[in-house]
């Protein structure tokens, strides 16, 4: 067993892991970050994609292929790191007086996937959204060819891809409007 340090969704975590444990399993089993999905388990589908920054900027990686030990001292963003949970109005629920309810604000890319029907069963969706995030970081106003290339490592069995591409185009429009 080896101790590693990871920054996950901006929070520092110290974990003790066996040498062969995959980053995917550390995220899902040790940290309960089950938004990261397992599809093929062989680096082919992108369902397990996360953003990993080892100091050179975030890269899109398949967490099923990465031993957790190899991710030591990196910063990782999972799908849970995109939505923002924040305090909302004081709750008017009489059962919880003097407390604040929590609300989760979806990331604009997540909203675009919802609005444009880019998600159906949802297995591919976390990876698709993180791939889109990475794409828009590099190409804020991508062409269709760049969108297709940026999502080429992410497979979807449900949508036929057109709605996903439209979701990305919508997210790109918002991204350029807001930057
Ligand atoms: S589960 Fe990792 S690429 Fe398919
Ligand atoms: S929405 Fe089902 S695999 Fe993509």
C-alpha cells in the first residue's frame, strides 16, 4: 500500500492505495465520485474520462487506464467538480429552521446537454461533458470537424451523436458570449 496525494475537484485528498488500483476505482470506491462511469474498462469508450493536470494544464484522460499511483500529486476534475453546490435562500421548511438549503447549479455545458437532448441513458455523458470542457478550453469557437475530433474518444450508444454535437455547439455559443 502506498500513500498518495490528489487534488480532486479543488479539494486535497490523501489516500492509501494498493499498487494496481486504477484511478477510476479510487474515484468511485474510495471517494464515492460515481459520476465517473465505467464502460469498456479498456480505454476505448471515454465513459471514465476525467481532466488530469500534472502541472502542464488539464488533459483529458481515461481513468480506467491510469494506476492511481501514477496520478500522485496531480489535480483531477471529475464531473462532480463542474456543478457548483451553493447555499440558497434560507429554507422555509419548518422542520429545518435556521438552516440553509443547498442548491446545485449545473455547469453551462451540462445545461446545454440537457436542453439539446445530448444525454439519454447518461453513461457516456460525464465523459462527453468533460471532453467538451477540454475542447472549449482549446477551441472556444470550434468547427464541426474540431467538435467531432474533440469527442472522438467518447462513444455513445444512444443519441446518434447529432444531439451531442448540437449541445457542444450551443455550449460554444454561450462560451464565446460570456468570454
Ligand atoms: S471505461 Fe475507460 S475508456 Fe471505457
Ligand atoms: S446517452 Fe447513452 S451512451 Fe450516450
